[in-house]
């Protein structure tokens, strides 16, 4: 694909992302997050674009024709690998419901509450993440859910941004001097990342964040070499949306912002100040509305909890976290290797005088234990890619005199970003997801190394492909083959595809609720409740007049829609004692292992019948 077309597409996605943010925030302010306003605004936008295209042709200003270059055999094989994996992931994304733990717990749950409330206002819930975690990825799911009245397109958000990440990464590779083969190789390395594969067909936000990080990096690199206002605007939008998607974006973007500021200052200090102000102002404006909502909840506009940050900074905690974060990526299908890696990390921690589970640098209630090979979106590791990064880093250090300054600066910025990540954040076993942008950012450098050994290039790529195949086909939540897979399992059963007992209990409770035509359901739970399947099971048979709210027994409750009196309460705390809420006594009418159902004492006889 020609660079000019890729640049147009990246700009289109960037401006589209800015428009999506503005649309959601304006409709939130008006408390009109509903079908009709969104449908009308999007149709007006489409009509306006159609008129613009028509006028261009009428004025004899047609768009230039797209000419695809002729590819050699190596390039065709790499392109085939990329297209094949993305096509399979597309089928998976459409065929499977959002069933990873975070989606069932808070991602899709908060989307349903936003739709119900027609706003992004904080709502009562035991799942603090639903109100506080950065929301931009879910803005997409929100619009798709409203427009289609289903979650059939929810997984396409990450798939779309994975595709966008390939495009912008190829542009960064071109900026670093890689030819067409190197750019395709960059994309092939990215598309075979096991964690990337595990993320592509989900409603997680790591590929969304990766796209905005890489796009911001691309604009910043361009801004260093060719200062212009439109690149500063692009960097501000992309950076702001990256920060609104995932807090770890700051670590990778901070070094690139710094090197850009230094380069601009050397050429023109006034322009450097102006462009820095523009980038900061746009990024701040994008994040202000969510910060205001956070302040309403936490009395602070910051979303990052103090429990995420290391209690103190220093070389020793940095080395501890570096060893643990790197070590977790070395997990293989072989237990002996994994145990050896674990023992090595423990020895490193002891040699620097720290415990591998030091609570000052380890996320609460987590321990560094021997890692196990897993094929899912939380624990999929990238050992082959990490090995390639090690080799590439050594090669760059050895050959630094023969390497361009631009490549060394890029390498240094990524390295500094990863150091900041380890210096500031406590280690947790879910960090593999947070590593994804770092792996993606490093792949152009790895492609640069492989291009210098053309005879081994395809063989190495095929090894990476072979290692990636199990992650494509046998994902724990979305298996494509086997006795239970996404093609022979009804969509409503896919939410608990590996937990049939929980599926049965949810359905039993939902059946009672729907049979009694209860339109006000309370949820009495905890911070790990998988609430979203309840919405799916209840909204479809009962329609959108059904109201579902979390109830707080011993504290204040905030309901954007006003007072709430449930006719039934789904109890995920599995209590057998009566529940007192709003001076009404509720007693159990259904008792199960994972959830109970409570009804007002005065109506118990009705439910018994």
C-alpha cells in the first residue's frame, strides 16, 4: 500500500477518534446518549462526506487512483501471513461474544449502565473500576451497542485498532528507513505476537491503546524532522486519546515527547513552546471530562490508585521489577524451563537484597510464583519476540556507529519508557497485557535486523507463525476447534463457555425474574461480580424499560435515574440472611452456589407459587 494512502487512513482514524470522543462527551453533557441523536448525527456526517466527495468530482478534482506495487515472493508470503491471521481474527471477533473476565465484570457492564442512564455519570456499583478506569475504548462499544442493540460488533473495536496499529507501525518502519520488505516484516512480527493475537478479538483495550500510542509516536517523529502545526494537532489528539484509553500510555510516550521537545527547541525555541502548548492543551482537553467525573467519585481527578505505584524509587526495586517483568515473558510450554526462569528471578532478587514478593513493589494480593503456559488474553506471553528483542538490542549497541541517529534515538526512547514502567509501577501477574505496546514499538527495529539476514528471514517468520497458531485456534475463551468451540456454542452460552455451572445458575435466576415481569432488579454483589451476562439475559426478554441497579446496604447510593426500589435482588454475596434495603425486607426465594435471588417478604408467597 502506498505511504500516502496509509497516511490518509491514519489521519482519518485520528480525526474520527477525536470526533467520536466529542460526540460522546457532548451527548453525555446533554444526557442524550441514545439511539436517535447518535443515528441522526452519524447520518448527517456521512451525508456531508458524500456531498464533499461529489463536489470534488464535480469540480474535476477526483481523488488520485490507488496503485498497488508489484510484490516479490518474500513480500507476498509476509502479506499472506498478515491477511490470514487478521481474517481468522475477524471471523472470531464476529462469531464470539465478549466473554473475557474484565468485559463480564466492568467493561461491558458500564456500557449497559451508560445506556440505561443516557449519560456517563458515575453510578452505584461495588465494581469501582466501572466508574474510575479510563473509558475511551468503551466509548466505541457504547455507540455500537446503542446502534445495533446487541454486542455482536463489540469485539470489532480491538480488531479494527489492531489493523490500524499495523498501518501506523509500517509508517514508523518507513520513517526509520526500512523498505517495503521491512515494513511488511514489521507487520508480520506484530501480527504473530501471542498477546496481540489473544487481544485482537476481545473488548479489552490494549490494542486500542497501542494504536493511539504508536500514532502519537508517528506524529512526534514526523514533527521532529518536519515541524508543522497539523502534526502537532495530530500528536495532541492521538496522545490525548492514548491517555484516555490506558494509563500506561504515559510511560512510552513521555520519552518521545521529551526528544521531540529537545529537537524543536534546538531549531526554534518559540515554535517548540507553541507546539508543546498545543499538544498539551489538546491532550488535557480530551481528558478533562473524565477527570471531572473522577473527582466527583474520588475527590481527585487522577484515575491511578496509589496501590499501583511502587512505594519508593531506586535501583534495587527497578532491577527487581525488570527481572520479574522480563522473566514473565519467558514462559514457554515447557515446565522445566519455566521453573528455571522462576528460580533465576528469585536468585536475582536475593542477590540485590529484596524478596521476590516484596509488598512495596508487588500489587496487593498477588505473588510472584512459577508462571504457567496459558493461551488467553491475560497470560499469553511472547518469548520468541522477547528473544528477538534481546538480539536486536545487542546488535544495535555493537553496531551503533553504523546505525543512524534516528534509529538509536527511537531505540533509546522505547528503552527509557520501559525503564519508567518498571521504576514506577508495582509488578502484577497481569502485566503481560501492559507490555503489548512496548513489543509493538520494538518490532520495526527487529525487522531492521532481520532484513540484514535475508536468507533466514522467511524461516524465522515461519517459526513465529508456528508458535502463534495455538493462540489463534485454541484460545481459552474463544476456541475455534474442539468439542466446545465458538461455532457450536450458542452466543448466550459463550459468556461462560468454560463454566457451565455458572451459566445454569444465571439462567435459573433470569427465568424467575422474567416470568414475574420484574422491571427493577437490584444487584447485591462485590468487586468481582460478572454482571454483564445478567444484562444480556434480562434485557432481551424484558425490553429496555427494565432497570438494573447495584444496591448498597450500608452506605450512600447514587442513582442517576432517581430513587430505586427493586422488586427482586440478585445476591452474589451468597448470603442466607434477609436483606434490608430502603426499609424493605427481602428474603431468599432461590439459593444457589454462585448467586441467590431475594424477593420482598410481602410477595414471597407469590413467587413460591
